[in-house]
């Protein structure tokens, strides 16, 4: 693929750019899910009468999933 500026970009380079930009926009899922505990603690600290429950499910590989 040749751009208007005369630069050559391979499909692989374009794909990596798309993936990198989507990570910036949506973030990393594993990082976001790891912060759910911080969110619960913050909710409990902010509103003393609140309870926060997080249900985890064990996967086939032995890891817990929210």
C-alpha cells in the first residue's frame, strides 16, 4: 500500500497500528478487570453503608474470572 506521501506501509504495519490505537482507546481488559477490587474498596470507603460483591468463576486453566 503506497500512501499519498509516497511512503510504503505493509498490511502488517497497518494492522499493528490499528491494534495499538484500539488499545489506547479501549485500554487493556486485564488491567481494567484487575482494578475492580480497587473500585469496590473506593465505593465502600466513600459510602459507609454500601456493600460490594464481586463474583469470581474458575476457568478450566484454574484462573479466576470476574
